C-alpha cells in the first residue's frame, strides 16, 4: 500500500518579529499615497554617489531609464532623486552589509537595524518621496526566509513596490505575493563575459519559472542585471543573445561593466547590437537609398562624366 506523504509546514516567523513589524507599520507614515502601477520598459543600475548639484553625467544616468536602481546610502542620491524624478526609483537595501559586524543575533534586533537604516535614508524629504520602490538584496545568509517575507510585507505597507535580488548559485526566491518583481544578477551573461549556457541555467530555472509564472498572472517585473568584470572580453554576439533570451522570458536586460556601477561617466544605455547587415534595414538607410535611387539629376551627372 502507498503511504500518504506528510505535508511539511512552512516555517512561521516568530511572534515578536511579527509584533515589531506590525507596530512599526502602524507608526510609520506611508512613503506614498499609493503604489506606482505599470511596468517599466527599460532599467539601469547605479550604486555611486551624486554630487551637489548633480553633474551632467549623474543627471543623465538617473533619468535615462524608466527604472533606476540606486544605493540610497550613498551621499547625495536621495536629494538628487527628489529633483530628477525618474518614473521608477528603487533603493537597494543590502541586508548582509547592514548587519555586517553589528553583533546582533536576535531576529528583532536585526530587523531594527535594517528598518532604522532604510527609513532614515529613504523616507520622504519635505513631503516628497524620492523612492517608489525598494530592492531587498543579500538577505539569504542574514535572515531566514519567513522573516524576509515579513520585512517585505512591511515595505509593501509603506506603498513601496518591493523587488527581490537573487544571485547564484542558489537563486533563492522569497515565497510571498507582496513582491512586485525580481532582479536576476548575471542571469544571462556570466561575470567573465561568457553567455550562460543550458547547464549554467539549470540552478536558476526554478526561480525563473516562478518569476515568469507571476508575470503571467499580475503586474510583475523581471529584470536581468548582467555585471561583467572590467577586464573580461564581452562580444556583441553574447550581448545580442542576452537581449534575445530576455525577450523570450519577458525580462528587461541591463548590461554593464563593474566600474560603471559607481562611475556615472561610463554608465550608458546598452542596446542590442545589430547583426552584420542589419543596418541596411534601418529606416534612415532605407530612406537614403530610396532618395539616391529616385534622384535622376544625380544619375544624369554621373552618366555625363562617364561618357
């Protein structure tokens, strides 16, 4: 006879953790009146600081994409975003870095460190919120999944769109419906500039399937952040494949060198490279060709010289 398999219960966050976040949620004003809806068509990453006033390159970087992911703990970033106002401004909260060398072991103490830092650097300034989203990053080794889910719920209660960053080799996905999207780091291009082949994709497949499943049901954004080391070779073929691959999964790609993360002068939009003769199909090239073909005066001049 077949034995019935026992269902394993999902871990539940401790009661004191829930109570702390609930109390904090009731006593913390929402950052926005409501969440920003819609999905971006492009996104970029910049983790450097911003001067006062912002330089030309810094202004360009903060405004050239629909969605920009920044480090809110860097100087000048929040002040600049209150003026430049991109459509989607997402602050990256590195939980592992916040808890590093803090000597905090209990769950509530960790959450206090995280929430205090986030609110202090991302809260509205003079009634204007620089951010409408928050990215939860580097949490897997610092807090358990059930606590991370509670923290995501707290951020969502502030009317922030919450995104989760996932990296290899585990590609952990928070099991909560409060997420607005996910960012896969080096999802289609490895840090050495090589494409991620089928076998490299296998560990990420479960997380990718979960993300694409959510994108089919509701507004859920899938972002691919491919960071390539400065000295690595990156070919046009690899970039072009990345854009094609991301299009298949409905993901929005960003490709950049490691140094571009903190240097605005090097951080530019990277589009999908054309194939060898694709430039001949561009509208401008077609128009020039048609103008040349239909210009009888030019043809007659050339003919007279040849004769």
